[in-house]
C-alpha cells in the first residue's frame, strides 16, 4: 500500500481542545477526521480501537494517542452535523461517540435522544444544547482545520502530523489493521 505522505501536513496541531484518548506526548499521535454518518469512518474507527488495544498491550498505554476531529459531510449526510454536535454534550464524548459509530445509519433526532437517555444524560439540558447549537463553533473549527490540512472527505488519518491514509471511498477498498499498523511503523522511521 502506498501512503499519501506528500498529501499534506496537519495544519492544526493536537491540543487539549481536542477529543483525546491517551496523552499528547505519546510516541504516536493519530488524528482522525471523521463523519458519524459515514460507514467508512465507522470502519476505520473500529480498526483504530483494535490497534489501540494491541499497541497498549505490547508497547504500553502511552504509546498511542488517538484524537477524533469532526468532518461531517453534510451535503451527503444530512444528520452528520447534528450527530457531531451531540457527541460533545455533557462531557460524555467518548461514550456517545461509540454509540454514534455503532449506529451510523440511525442518527435522526429521535435516535439521538434515545442514545442520550441510554447514557443517563439530562435530556432537558441535552435538547436545549442541541437547539442552541452550543458545540457548532468547535465542529466548524475542526472542519476548517481539516480543510486547511487538505482534508476533502472523511475519513482521513494523520499520523504524527503527516497525512497517511485518505478517504476510503476514493480508493475503492477498505483499510485493514495491517495497513494502519504499517503506516504507524512508517511514521516512526
């Protein structure tokens, strides 16, 4: 597999403003631009979870830092923006993130309320936050950073600031654990 090393660099460096699993000073920092209504983004996220578990066991918990940034493609995924917004509400980002990627074709308003309820969120506050669009600025900042980094469509992975794997749909194949692991190894060379 050839990696898109020449494609671009991550314009906005990882920071505490991101949604982070791990530590920012990890050996490998993987930034994913994704869309909750995109099955390819969900597939890549599932692979990253497997890789994260494997690397944690073999190289320690601080080897990999995973960052998720929103890149909803609202022109083709009508629920993507709202789902992205919902993910950040009430401090349970990773819990609802998991639910959204587990149900990427079920993201209408009723489903979102159901997921929030399943997590025990304050539904009244949840609905108020949604109606006010409290997290739209953060999502727009993610999108802008992605565009400035050359992201055109989700999913896109940056490994240690370098774009390695770009939009599955344009490549007409699915990524594998082996391909992503190879990119991580290449990033450390």
